[in-house]
C-alpha cells in the first residue's frame, strides 16, 4: 500500500502538468489558440485506449509489470512532448501526449491493485486512499514549476517545454517505486487469498464474458462508473466557458476548477470508509443524489451568483468521488481474481471514452441550448443508477456488504 500510494503521488504529480501546460504548448507551436484543446483531448484518448491492453498484460503477468509499463510509456511521451515543442512539431507533440496519457491509465489501475491486497471489509478504504494520492500529486505538481524552469534553463530546454521535466521525473520515480517495492505482486496475493477461501469448492476460474456482464453487480458498477464520468465531465468541462461568458475573471474561474478537483479527490479516504461502513449500494445512491443535486443547483443558479455555482462544482466533484469509489469497489467485489484485470481494464476504457464523449457533447449542448439544459440532462442521466440502486436493493441485500475476499 505504501508503494502504491507513493507511486500514485508521483504519477499524479507528473500528469497534473498536462492540464497546466498542454494547451500552452499547442499555442506556442501553432501560433493560435484554436488548437489549444487538442493535446489534452489526445492525452485523454491515450488514457482510454491503453486501459484494455494494459489490463490484458496485468491478467497475464501481474499488476506490477502493467503499471510499470504504463509509467514507462508515459515517460517516453513526456520526452517526445519536450522534443515536439523544441523543434516546433505539432504532430510529434500529439504523439507524445497520446503516450503521456497512459500514465493516467496506470494511476487508475492502481486503485484495483490496492483492492487486491485488502480484505473485502477494507477494500473501499484502500481504494479511497490511493485515489486520494491523486489529490496530493495534483497539488504538488504545479508548485514545482519554478524548479523545472531552472533545470530546463540549465539543460537548454525552452521554458514552455521545461514543465514536462516534472512529468519525466515523476513517472520515472513511480515506475522505480513499483518495480522495487511492489512485491509480491498484488494480483498474486488476491489469487492466493481466493484459493484459500474457495479450497472446499474450487470455482475460481474466469466466467465467460457474457456471464460476467450478466451479473447485476457488474452492470450496476459499470453504469455507475460510466454515467457519473459522463455527467461530471460534460457539466464541468464547460463551466469555465460559462463563467467567462458571465464576465468572471480568470482568478474566479481558477478557484472554481480547483475546488471541483479538490472535491473529486480530497474526499477519497472518507468515501472509502463510508463505502465499507454502509455498503457499496448505499454510497452509489448517495453519490447519485449529491451529483444530481449539484447539477440541478448549477443549472438553476443565476449567472451572477458565483458562490452558488462554485459550490455546485465542488459538490459535483464530491458526488463523482462517492460514485467512483463505490462503483470500483462493487466491481471488484463482483469478480474473482482471474476476472478482475481484464474486466477492470474494460471498465476504465469505457469510462475514459464516456469522458471524452461527455466533453464533446457538453460543449455542443451548451452552445445550442445553454448551461441550464446541459445540467438538466446530466441530472436525468444520473437518476438511472440511482433508480436501479433503489429498486434492486430489497432483492439483493448482499450487495451492500462486501465479501471477505
């Protein structure tokens, strides 16, 4: 757990730089802001499309090789990003950003490694702790910019590209920490625990994909992860534009984004504890209620009420966090160790694609119908997992209590 947490902090420190300088790098190469959002979008697609291959590698070889490879490829991507800016190649920058995004794949898959080494009754807290490491990394990364500029100047790297030196360092540290200290492999531990638990009835083989997807717990977990991701991204990625259109300064917009990110990650230890204490279904329901309330508040708040809008964005992050941790824990509970890596990778792939789709759809809805309609659509979508949770809970009471292994 210590190795996973430390690597998560380092990996998130490196990844946070993309949000800070990705658009600046694009603008410096192209000489216009028109293409400034493309590097971040390409990085997000890299995160999504790497989920399935890395998960397949994990299933064959264990958590450690998959996580280390993800950070290794991201290191190469960060270096290519530096070279792309240095030589003025937008194409090379985009290739680098696609590889750069794979670090977030490893960051996301780390929460499942934490679940592997934790008993069922503590699985939510373990996942929450690792997700909380993302908050620490996001806060540390931007504060290292001054040092990166000094090192970059000494190495002859342009100021715009120097920020990626933080990413290179963070990813290398994450890979080394996992390679050296993540032993024995978490998936090996999970499989041994399962073998002990099932010694009297050896049923630990992976089920066919159709049988897995037919499990109501898997269905509910996937719906929770994908819908909450879509709603969160679609409503928050457009909020800076909405605030800007109402005349708010950059400082206010930055505060709103920071509080939203804080809600997404800082509450993770609490959400993990609540998930173990009150059950997965309960926290999925709570997350859906909080997320629904957040988007309704944001949609109904007058444009001049910046306090209400910022508070709604903070609640948006909290609701997503509750749903994310509880959905991840429920998915892990529903799978035997032989099934976990591939299905968890598929879940992160679909979740990443839904995030990219949500960003694009959010902008379109905002442009055509406005911010209120966008948030209303988000609230309607979130009601799906909430309704299923409430309807299926009486018939499936065991879902609220995690299994021992």
